[in-house]
């Protein structure tokens, strides 16, 4: 996440504070929590921005697939959605780099011409 300018000091899974379902214990539900270096408190999944959550989720999935060494294909719709231009470009670079080093086929869509210009034709 640091490579796309999200300075996270911690990522964890813990029970959510924003939801409760009667009959289900708090230990039965889980969500992501992140700690940004610039903030004094943790942020739970419900309050993470859409762009950060999409990027974090995608990086987690790619890392899992790379570690598992399973041939995979990932389709990402609107790769830059929720991210500013710099983060979109950094995320694309990261994804391409990870895909080249693994058995992951990466298919990305976008209608953002600045993002399209970032992807090299091979």
C-alpha cells in the first residue's frame, strides 16, 4: 500500500463496531481495519474510502494468488475508480509488475484516457 501512497502501519481483521445482529456473537463477524500513520485512530472497513478499499482488496488478492502459484485471471473494471491520477498510475505499475512475476493474467478496463496512456503496449 505504501507503493501507492497509502501509509498504513497496520492492517487487521477484527469484529466490526458498526453492525450487530441479534443471536450472533461479536466474534462471529469480522471486517478489515487499517491504521494510517497520519491518523491517531484506526479506520474500520465501513469508513475506508472506496478507492483505498478497492486497492487494498486487489493487492491482498494478487498477493494471495502470487503466493499460491496458481494460474489465475483477474478482471478489474474501471481500475482507477476512487483513486487520484497518481495513485491510479502507481497501482497500475504495481499490478503489472506483480502479474509479470507470476502466473496471473491481468485484464483491466477504464474510460480514463490518462489511465489508458499509463498502460504500455507490449
